[in-house]
């Protein structure tokens, strides 16, 4: 019977320590995990249980040693040594225990400190692209990542206004010609960062060049099938043979049916704006180049993208395919088609009165000019007025913006040469537009490629002149058209 009780007590001890206590601690953390006194009390109990062992086994040999060595001739010194050693041991034990208690409290305080609220995003969220009529991006999601945020990469394509750019216009790093058609391809990445986005893009026309206006690093575009290397061979003035490699200059036309684009890394919630210069070529004649290489200028009918990208799952890289195709609408209705930025410039703030003027900025260096459309908006209810400007794509856009900020008073003076008086039936006298206070707000509409440094310099210059500048470009146009579509 005694042996059975010993076995049962051992089994009960195992169940209590191995099952009951862990479950109790897990289900009642407020009494165990979050209780600051559990650990100190357990240490005190353990010290109290060990105290008899210390007193019975350690202290008597020390007392006998002190009595044998010193007690015979100097008993007072022996007892003094015993008392000092005991007091030192007790004080050290107390100090160590108090230090451990403070460290324990700091650890619990740091562990249960509330999490700080998440910081707001430094970059404003990019607007979503309008829905496309073509097939959407196809993605296969790994089963191992289904419980995490899923990667999402979508494409959107649209045509810019059909009017050609002036020869030599520099946009997105491309030197434009009148035969080119501006095709836009937007890449919208979701909440998961991706890397090594590698795809082929082709049109039913040819691609003269590919650039970007989003100013993101690590983006490369080049012809998928580069032509073979070529040289011009001849002789110099002295009759010595020479050869000159034929390589295109940066930004110049490199025509190919398909371009390859690689993005090394794309941050979460980021939009990449690609610009594709489309050009129509005549087909070969009898296996040779046609007499007239360039066909009449026309917009492409469709765009096709195929490729892949990678995401980091922690242990390995997951590869995801992407496919996108879209057929451009050739004759959209006036209500359905997207508005151009110039049309938005003319239709924004349509609820109030406005004056319109045309001006020209002339460069002081070479005399090159850029036209400027000016508008003075009149808010009689708010007793204020403000300015807006439209600048076409030009290499002088930055200089023209600086000139506008430095000559806002002269521009207002031009508008004040005319006078508009507003009056309703409740007012004995009308209100002249000259009485309205200039609020300092200036809106500039332009699709020119202004760098971040140039935009920051413009905002600083305008602020120094007491003006509040807002630049409305590609992002504003895309977001406004998205709102109109819905």
C-alpha cells in the first residue's frame, strides 16, 4: 500500500507540474505572468528553504575554523570576524535581492508598455487607376502566403492627347519627334514590396523609346531584340583606315517591336508612370526596307505586357507571373473620354467668375519662348481672388514657373486693366474685382517633367514671395479622370 501511495504521489506531482500549472498560468496570466510579486515570493521561499542547509552545513565549519585559528588567543577578534562576515553576507544578499527586484520591475514595465501609434505614411497614397475594359493582371498566389497580405501588381494604359509634341521636346528622358504618339503605362504596386519586375511590352505599332516620369531608381528599358553592332568604316585625312561605332545617343530613337523593362525594386503602395513613344513604320518591301520608313502618324490600337516579379517570403523568393493587354478606344464619346490637363485647367473652379489672358515667356539665354495661359478666378462670396496658369510641355517650364512667382504683381496688374463689377438685388452698390483681396494661391497646370528638387525650389521661392503654389500634373489628371469614371 505504501509503495502504491508513493507511485500515486509521483504521478500526481508530474501531472501537477507538467499539465495543471502550465495550463493555469496560460489561462490566468493576470495572476501569474502579469503579477509582479510571483517571482520575488518564489525566490524568498526558495531562500527560506535553503537557509537551514546553509546554517547547518556552511556556518559551523566556519565557526570552528575561526575558533581554532584565532579563538584560542584572541576570542574577541574571532567573534568580531564572525559578526562582520555574517553582516557582510546578509547585506550583500539583501542588496542583490533589492537590485534583482528593481530589474524585475523595469523588465515588466518595459514589457507591458503600450505600443506607440503607427506613424503616418510619408508619401501620400497614389490614386487607383480607372477600371480597364481589357483583361486584368493574372496572378497565381502561393498557398504558403495565403494568411499574409497578398502581393498585388496592376497595370493601366491610356493615350495622351493626340496633338504631337514639338520636335526636340524632352519628356521622360525621351527626345520627341512629331511622328511619336505618347502612350502611358502605369504600374500600381499594392501593400507588399516587390522586386525584379521584369516584363516585355509591345504595341501594334513600333516602340521608339521608353522612359519614366515617376523619378524612381532602378528602372531600365531597352529593346528586347537589339540590332547587331554596326560601324562606319573609311579613311581619315591622311589615308589611314578608321572605323566609328554607330550607337544611339541617350534619349534618341531606338525603334523595336518589343521593349524589355526591368524594375529592381518597387516599394509598397507605389505607382510607376512609364512613357512609351509609339511610332508607325511601313512594312518591308520584298524583304528590304521601304522607300518611306515612317508611316503616317497614328495611335496604337492595343498594348500587351507579359513578365514576372518576385516577393520575399522570408525563407525564399516567390515568383509571380503578370500578363496584361488592353485595346485603346479609338473614338470615345465626349463624356466618357478622359479629360486632358488643359481641359481641366479651363473647367476647374467653374463655379465662379474668371478672366483669361494669354502671355509668352521668353528665355533670357537663347530667346526661346513658351506660351502661357493665365486665369484670374474671382470669388465674390469669399471676397478673394487667385491665379491659375497652364504651361505646355517645354524645356522652359521650370524657368517660366520661376518667372511667374517673381512677377505675380505684374500679372495681377495686367488683369486689373479691366474691371468687373458684381451686384445682386440685395446690394445697393456692386463689388469690383479690384476690391477682392488676392489670397496668394497660385495653381500651375503642366505635364512637363519637373524634378523633385525643382518642385521644392519652386515652393520655397513662391513662399518667400508670399504665395502658396500648387502644381497640378499627371497625378492630378489621373485622379480626376478616375473620379469622373466613377
